[in-house]
């Protein structure tokens, strides 16, 4: 049984420089208080936005989602010239002509430890750019595993509190898989760090938006691509029983892009196998590549 692990991560362990609370600093000098609520509670949100050859992709959509998440957790944060700072991060990292991504994080800030939200606290803001491998996604193949969705009930909030997600993804990696795809009440929701799509009878299926999944920016873009390509999309959850009848499966995400799934396992038992991507997956991958590369 061949399993393919793809780690789309930072090329270096740490960025050399970060932007934190109004200043550019060497990463080693950027610190937070032990009483920061991000450190204490995971009380904050984050966003990751991609750049292709130094050009942003769906930047405003990522910032809009960030604003939505801040509103949902009642965290007031307004950063003037945020777009300008994002471009500056890419430039200062020497990535203005490269594939990369920018990480942004806002926590509620330093405050005495209480379970309720403190008032009049200055948020902690962190941002940096990092190189990422985005080329050649259409040639990659991967396997996934299925697990019960043990996460909280507000997956639409891109929270920095990711213990359940990291536990689930680590479990998948240890088993030789790329991702752990989750289910609730026998219906598949999403991956620990990706969205999932299914193909059957020339139609594309994916879980509807709501608190059970993150509103993936790439997910939404792929749905728009389907409309452009006259591929019918049905926003409806696929059950575990329906899985074996699917004709194609792919994952989407900011750095995942569109990746073909070859096999799905549950408790080490293979439930689905498709060695080669089908016509719809290939069509979407090619359209996505053209959009992101300006071809």
C-alpha cells in the first residue's frame, strides 16, 4: 500500500523578521507576556493569505473572513494600512517575486486571567511572510483517513485554539496520510486543515457552509470555478455509506490548492480508491492554475 505525504510548509523553520504590535523585529526579539490571552486561552484568530509569484490571491476575501472572525469573538481590532503592511511583509522577506504566504494573528492581548472577556485591552498583532511550495499541486496524490469530528461547535471561526485539529492531523501523519477528514453524525464535514469535495454523476458535492465547517476561501473559489465551467455543485454533506460510490475526491485549501485523493481509510481499512484524478478534478486544477498564475 503506497501512501503519499505532502507537507506544504515553511521552507525555513522560522521567519527572520516579524511585524508585532507596530514594529518590525527580529523573530527572536518578538515576545508576548505570559498573561497574553492568546498564550493563556488560545483567545484569538488567525489568517493565512497566499501570494503567487509575489502577487496576492483573494487577499480581500481573506481579510473579510478575518473581520468576520474578529466580530464573532467580539474582539475589536482595526489596523490601518493592513494591506500595505502585508505587501511590506512579503517584500521585507525577499519574496516579492516568489510563491509565499502571509500569516496574521490577533489575540485579545495581555490581561489578568479571567474566563470572561476583559474590557479595554490592547490586542496583540503578529504578522510575517514565509516561502511555500505551490507549484505542481496538480501532479500530487495523497491518502486520507476518517475520524470522528471532535472539534468545538464553531468551526466557522478561524481560532488559534487548534488542539483538536493538531491532534487529528498528527494522527493522520503518523499513519502515513496527508490529512484526517472528519465526520459528525455519520456525515463528512471537512479535514483538519482543508475542505473536501466529492464527485458523482458529473456533479460536485461539498458540505454546506455553517458552524460545522470553516468558510474556506479556496473552497468558495472552487465553487465559483465550477459555475464558470458549468459543473453542477450541490452543497450537501456526503455520508460514510455514500463514500464508496463516489467517483472522485479532492481537498482544497490556501496552500493545499486542489489535491486529488487516491485513497480513504478508516481504522486502517480502505473505503475508497481512485489512483488517477478524473476529468472534473483535472479540469478544476487546470482552471485554478490559470487563475492563480494569470495564464
